[in-house]
C-alpha cells in the first residue's frame, strides 16, 4: 500500500480465507526518498490533464515505473527481512498509487504495473481494485470497510462500531449490529497539514501536532466557512480527491497558526461525520498516520465524547491496517467474494473487483 500521504510502501503479511483473519504476520514500511516523492507529486499535476485512466503522459509514465520498482523492491526486501518462503505466499495485493480520483467524472487513476510486478516477483498479483466499482456506478472508494468488519469481529468490538483511518484523506467505516457497512471519506486528514509544513520548509509533517499546538485558535467564522464546503452536506457514500480543498488566505498565516487551522479543520470535519451515520458508534478505532498526531487525537477525543481509541488499544497495528486490507482484498478476489457494497461506495449491489495477474511463462 502507498497512500495519499506518499510516505513510502507499507508491506504486511496476513493469513486469511478472505472472510476471517486467522493470523497477522510481520509489517514494515519502506520509505520513499525525497526525490521519489517529488516524482510522485509531479504525477498528481499531470493526472489532472488526463481524460482516460490508461493515458500515461511522460510524468505519469515515469512515476508509474518508479512506483512499480519501489513496490517490487519493498516486497523483495520484506521477504528477506523476515526470512519468508516465497512459495507460501499465495498472492500480493497491489494498490498502486492514487494520483487522481473524481467519482463525478467516473475517473480514478492508480499508477503501478501489476503485470511487471508479477513477472519480476514470480508471484500472482491482484491489483486495479477500484476500476470495476466505478465502471458499475460506484465511488471506487473506500475499499477497506470489509476488512474493518473482519477486524471488528476478531476484536469483539461493541456494536455499532467505527474505524477511522486518518491518512492523507480521512475515511471511516461504520459497522452495524448485523454487519451492515456504511463508509465514506470524512474530509481532509493529514494531506493539507503535510503540504503546509513542506511549503514552509518546516518538515515533512507536524510531528505530534507540536507546531499546531503553538498556534492561535482560528476565528470560528473562518473555520465554519471551510466546513461549509458542499462536500460535507452530501450524504454517504462519497469519496474525495486529496486536493479537493483550497484554503483562502492561508499563505498569510504563520506556520503555527496555519497548522492549527488545518488540524482543527480535519478534526472537526471527522467529528461532524457522525451526524451522517445510522446510529452513533459505541467506539471509534483510530488507524493511520494521523493517530500519531497527539493534538489532533485530543481534539477528536473531546469532540467524540471520549469514545476514540487507538488501533493498538484493540490489539492491532494501526500503521499496518491499510496494507493488511489489500492483502485481505486480494484473498477475497481469489475467493470471488465481494469487495464493495451499496453502503460503502454507492454501487447498486455487492460487487467483486480487482484483476488477477500471474507471471508470464518464460519461453
């Protein structure tokens, strides 16, 4: 998995039949270099000029090769690092890197060459997870909810429960007493904060929220103006591109004041998403990099009445869940089980997805 924060490649091993998870194996992140990130960021701009998901103008083609290379290298290193037996790995779930996502145009672009990966690894690869859902009228995101349901069952969480993934974009999964799923992108997660920090040469991200904590609280009218975006009024299911939001006047703010505004914006948009759920969750489980932002977590705990816990408090590795989810989705593809549902992407009926690619036979 390589998410919208563009930190690196997350690799996880799980044992599953695509229904329940019987064992969690090791997990590791392999960081992108600064040069790698610049290549991927250039692909974000190039992708906005594309009308067909298969088009690869030069910046996208370069980034696609890079993403494929880095994922192959990460998996090879992972196998070495944990002394794994390659023949025991049934498949690799390969998400690729999302560089554009607009359900209104029925267009989603994840770069990464699944066939090249399969050939180089000599392993089966399941990839291109979003396209079938969007072709059938769904949002194409989020995809992790069915895995969140498996985790809730494994942990014996009270119902209803919710999983909150704070990545570049924040998304949540609501799991009802009968296993019904409602899922959607809540709003911004880390992306706006990360971009602000980098633009001001203040680091790649706001570690622990220390910069935002030093800032002055934004004027309530200014925060409400941001939260008045039409996206927040739309009912779920719905999904976001990481660059959907623009923040007027941000450039005139100090680094700490800007970081605080953006952190408050992310936290408040997440908390308000509860209004769109069938019933308030008994517990919110936080995953993703944003759970390490202590200031954001404090804001969320206060807004959610103390019902927020970290994935670790439930016995999970919050950094690993997104990568584990795509391993799980690969297993579901192999078992011909649905990946997306009306309550998660808005598709008309439960649907399978992804493509299975096996190594080409050598002559």
